[in-house]
């Protein structure tokens, strides 16, 4: 085997070993013997290790099953994965492990299969665990101020530009500009076309921060971002402040529905509601359930109605008249589970109780073309 491997290495074969410690003793010995014969690489997260460059969204499409022609699953899944990870290989692997662990997708014949409903939840800001996959290598010659700024960019997760970075970190704009130029020129940070910043490596100092300090920084980042954006909502989700999550989710969902990205709005609400349930006042929870109901109706997808039914059914009984009526609208059943007439008929006043302010949906005929166009191209993400 060693002789055969030497021949292949001499012909240009490159061997990459993922988690060398998991190899059996015989395989490790063969690789050690052949190391001088060619390129044998091992994946390692250690200081000084070579960092792989970011992958473009087009390269990430190969990780997913289709179809593309109608549903655009591969394109949309790759775009969302790139949005969350910046295309950094380590972060891509960690993020996908989170998706699989949360049963949002699964491996099938060497690729990931994900459904539209789960993808919409992810596009709506669903968090599947702490961000991982960072290489905490010590960047050569990085002073304390630069390392501090780099840490803020890591926590910003691609949402901050130069101006919002200065606001979040409470730094002087001119000083932030000088430090940022240095980080960009040395390849520790990259800048997207719209000005947003991605960290390509994380400073070790970030690991030493306590939980309270990390939450304080996420709160500062959220306050530095524009209202009504998915990036701001994601930061509030990381902080875990129920009132802020609920308010931001309502604003973002309504904005998405206005531009026709109804499925993304539905996924966003489906992710936010469990985080705030029983932690906010009844009227605010009822408004979230209202928006979920409207989004489920507008998508016209039975799967969305089933998911909405489960979410509404688990709402607290004491909070429940608006929830029960919303459930009746989504499911076509009455409060006690009996069929109710009218199907999808009736105005918004028949769904939610009097005194519960709502934004009635526009007539379907007037919205149909905008909804279709919006679902295809996705919602504008703002700075996040």
C-alpha cells in the first residue's frame, strides 16, 4: 500500500486527512512513511496553520440537492450558508453540522437535502447554536487595539460596516478607519461590495471574554444596526431579550411581506415566536401570531399551515382567544376543533378579537405578482 501511494503521490495526487487522530494506527504509519513523496495535508485548528480562503456561493451549491429550475433550493441554500459563514470553510462545516443536528436537513448520497419550509426558517434568522468553526490563530504582529476591533467584527457576523462598527464599539471614526485599513490590507478582514465586513480569522482574546461581556457587545451591535433588518433581529436573538426580539420580528416580517417575501417572513416568525412565548405581554404575542397567520395564508402552502397550527396550538391557554381564532383561520376549524364554514372567507375582524389592531392583507389579486416576484429573488437583507 505504501508503494502504491508513493506512486500516486509522485503522479500529482494530493491526500487530505480530516481529523488525523481518528485514523487507525496502520493508516497513520503509511501516511508518515509517504510524507516525503508528495502532498499530504491534514486539517488542524492550531496557531500558524494555513488558512483556506473563502468559498463563493457558487461553490457551495454543490453541497445541496436540487431542484433549481423551479424551487431554486440549491441557489437559496448556498446563498444563506454563505451569508452566515462568509464562505470560510471551517465556519461552513460548523454551520452545516448545526443544520443537520437541528434536523433542518440531512445527508443523502453525499449531498444535503433541505426542504423549502426549513430553508425559509433559516433565511428568517433561525439560530442553530453558537457560531463555530473559527480559527483562533494569533495573527502576526496584531496589536491590542486591532485585535479588539477584529473581535467586534467577528461578533458582528457580517452585519457591520465601518460606520456601524464605530457606533457599536464606541470608537472614534478616524481611529476605526485606520485600524480597519490595516486589517483589510493584511488579509484579516474582507469588505463586501455593500461595505459590510467579514472577519477571516478570530483573535484568541475573544475566547477570554466572559458571557456577560459577549452579550453586552451583541446588544451594542444590535443597537448600531438599522431597525427592521434581519441582521439586527439576529443580534437580539443572540442576546435573548424577548421584548426586543418580538418587536423587531414584527417589523422585519411586515417589511418582508410588503416586498412579497412571504415565505421568509413566515420562517422568521416561526423562529422568533418560541423564543418569546410567555415572556412578553399577551397583546404582543397575539400580534406575532397574527402575522404568522397572515403569512401562512399568503404563502398558500399546506406545509406552512401545518407548522403554524403547531405553533399556535402550543400558545398558552390564558393568552388564547386571539390564538384560537388565528388557529381557526389557518386550519379552517373552530375553537373546539369543529369544521367551520366559510373556508378562507371572512375579513380580518373575524380572525382576531375586537381591539386587537391589525394590518389587513391587501387583496390577493393586487398582491399576486409582487408576491411571486419577491419569493423568487428573496428579500433585501439590508446590512445583515
